[in-house]
C-alpha cells in the first residue's frame, strides 16, 4: 500500500503546484501574503476509497509544529481536486470581513481559487 501511496503522490505533484498557484493568486489579489506551502512537505497523506465509485482518492494535510491543522487537499480518482487552507486574517480591502480560508477546486488545467469570508465582529 505504501508504494501505491507514494506513486499517487508523485502523480499529483503537478496538481499540487496548480493548487498553490490558484491559492496564491486569490490571496495576492486581495492584498494578502501567499500561503507559501508549495515547498513544504505535507504532514500526513493517505488513500481513501470513494464510497460511490470505489476509486482511490488522495488526501493530504499540512499541520503546524503545534499539531494545528493548516490545510488539506483531496484529489479524487477522476482528477477532481479540492483544497482548503486557513487564513484567519482581516480582509485588507473590506474592513467588515475576515478571510477565514482560501479554497481551490477543479481539475488539472482548470483549478480555480477563492477566499471564504466571514463577517467581522463589531
């Protein structure tokens, strides 16, 4: 199983790069610093079976040294990808909003990113 996991990680490396680019772009457009996880090795990864079609999805997560979850990515067997990384910063251009997270989704060649906002406490 370990050889299969490592093989899958190598296969999705280009998708990870596209995800980082999409996340960095949406953060930069908003005036925030990019996440800068592209060079960091994930903390944990595993293959998960999709209960619907029984394909193998790759799940990877990044954690801080304290153990706090920073973000995760899921690449389904069909190539569909979803990633989410915590930001938790005031929105620099919209004072009534807080950027909770940056998310990215799609397939290789068509990964989109956006910020998830929450109303700021008054």
